[in-house]
């Protein structure tokens, strides 16, 4: 992988968070690397013109078939380490002040441990390495400190239909419902379609599942803000931020299974499929290696960070040792 994505470094010290141990590939993804001999070829065979949605399980198996490029990853981690020494929040993240709402994270120490795992060949796929790096950066819970490794960004794991949080009378605690139910919710009670709130997601009570989802799909440094960010958001859509206004539940870079099972208070159960969406042209992809060659650059997002803070390291460099700021 190349360090082509940009990294925004923020000078003010919003402190931020956790999961140095969780900063590891989700075990939901294990097993896919043995699915078929060439899942990327299988995926490519389903690619027809203008189709950007793929079966999630096959897309995951394809990602899992990308061989680890140890030398490339070592180069990227050394580069990240060098770059992140100027990230002003690292000491706070390592030792959060009282009242900090997420667990602390030793970012540079975690990079070292990913490096150590790479060197003893712990990783089954390049995707797993990159996902660990992605989760590690996310564990800072700071939207001014983001980095999306290239293979992580090839597929977005999307669901059709968002979530809303609505109080039935404006006084009682809100329930979580599907956004498609909103018109029926606000319609007169004579409507023949009776909506019902969600009680369980994937068999887990809805609040616990959403809080866990918010923790691995973060945006902000506050768990409540991250919970809100899951939901369909009318004001944000009105601000033309339609890519975010639909809420984080619609999709992201963290794979959470082939589908999402919702149980409603009325007893109905619905299975919502996950679609793997990509802008990479998958034609003539034959295996994990050719997938990587074709899609890694195609996926590199032109992130909308301000030009003054944009750091791009496309060229090779020699890491310069500096003393640890902490
Ligand atoms: C998956 O991860 C969870 C949380 O880290 C852990 O408790 C569980 O044992 C893991 N399961 C497998 C099958 O590795
Ligand atoms: C694909 O999309 C382009 C641009 O929208 C359109 O011109 C073309 O007809 C589409 N092709 C097919 C096969 O749908
Ligand atoms: C996900 O989808 C793949 C491919 O369709 C399938 O082989 C696999 O069993 C599915 N995994 C789960 C957990 O349902
Ligand atoms: C692995 O990384 C090295 C160093 O960046 C690069 O020269 C090489 O082309 C990469 N190999 C593959 C198969 O992408
Ligand atoms: C139960 O509620 C869900 C969500 O509002 C709805 O889609 C479904 O049709 C309802 N089931 C029945 C039997 O009314
Ligand atoms: C990213 O930026 C480059 C250079 O400005 C441009 O050529 C390319 O089309 C952009 N890619 C996307 C996906 O917007
Ligand atoms: C970024 O800033 C540089 C230097 O001021 C300028 O040359 C370049 O055009 C700017 N790029 C964008 C995308 O605004």
C-alpha cells in the first residue's frame, strides 16, 4: 500500500480515545480467505457496466485474498510514525485527562506492535493489516485526525435505509425506527400501515448494538455525538451534506457481516443485506494481487481536508529518527 491518502493534523488538543487492543481486524472477517480459490475473479465475473454494488461476502473474501506486502507495509508504518510524531494530541491520547469519555490509546506504541506482528507474519491478508491501521486511527475519535488506508477504502459496506430516533409524544424517551417508517409515523393513526420500533439488531438489544456500532464507526470525541451520527439527520441533509446526512448506519468502511437482522416490537424480523459498493472497475481482475494493483490507487480518496494541512507522501523517503514527544 502507498501512503497516498491525506492526513489532517489538527493543532488543537481535543483529546481522544481508545481501542489499542480493539484496533485489530474484526473477527467477523476471519474465514473468508479460505472461501474460494479466487474470490476476486468471482467478484469480477459479476461486474457488469455501471454496477457498483456487490455481494458483501464475496467482496470480503476478495479483500482477504490480497497477500500481505510486508516491505510496503513497513514503509507505510515508518512513514506514519514519522508523520504522527507531530500530532499534538498523542500525549493526551496515551494518558487521557479525568473526564475523558473513551479509553486512551498509545498510537505510536500501537503502530510498533502492528509492525512487530507484521514482522512475525501474524497477518493473513493485506486488508487485515490496513484495517488495523484504520481502526487505530479511528480509536483517536477525532475527525481532525483521520487516515483511510487505500485497500480499506475500496469497498464501502452499505445498507439501504437509515435509522431515526423519535419520541412518540415528544416527552417519552425516543425509540429507534427505520427511516422508511417516518412518513407513516407522522401520518394520522388511521394509516393502515402500523409501524413499530426496533428492539433488537443482530439479536442484541438495539441501544447496546448502536453504542457498539458508534464506537467502531466514530466521527467525534463524544460517545453521544457518535450515537447521534448513526441517525438520519434532517438538518444535515438540509445543509447539503447528503453524504453524511443519511447517517452512519447507511454504510462505512467497517464490515459488520453480510446482513443486519432487525427485530421490531411487533415481532416482525427483517434481514437487511449489506452491499459492497466500489468505484473501482473490477473487470479483468483475476486474483487478490491484480485486485490490489487495480483498485488501491483507484480508491485513494481525495479527502476534503484544508489545503494548508494536507500532507501527501507519495514519494519515497528516508525516515528521520526524532525523539518521542511524549
Ligand atoms: C471475537 O472478538 C471478541 C472481542 O474481541 C472475542 O471476545 C471473541 O472471543 C472473538 N471470537 C473469535 C471466534 O475469535
Ligand atoms: C452507464 O452509465 C453511463 C453514464 O451514466 C451511460 O451513458 C451508459 O448508457 C450506462 N451504460 C449502461 C450499460 O447502462
Ligand atoms: C457471507 O457471504 C458469503 C458469500 O456469499 C458466504 O459464503 C458466507 O457464508 C456468508 N457469511 C455469513 C456469516 O453469513
Ligand atoms: C510491495 O511494496 C513494495 C514497497 O513499497 C513495492 O515496491 C512493491 O511493488 C509492492 N508489491 C506489490 C505486489 O504490490
Ligand atoms: C412491524 O413493524 C415493522 C416496522 O415498522 C413493519 O415494517 C412491519 O410491517 C410490522 N409488522 C406488522 C405485522 O405489522
Ligand atoms: C483526485 O484528484 C486528482 C487531482 O486533482 C484528480 O485527477 C482525480 O480525478 C480525483 N479523483 C477523484 C476520485 O475525485
Ligand atoms: C494548494 O496550495 C498550493 C500552494 O498554495 C496551490 O499551489 C495549490 O493549487 C492548492 N491546491 C488546491 C487543490 O487548492
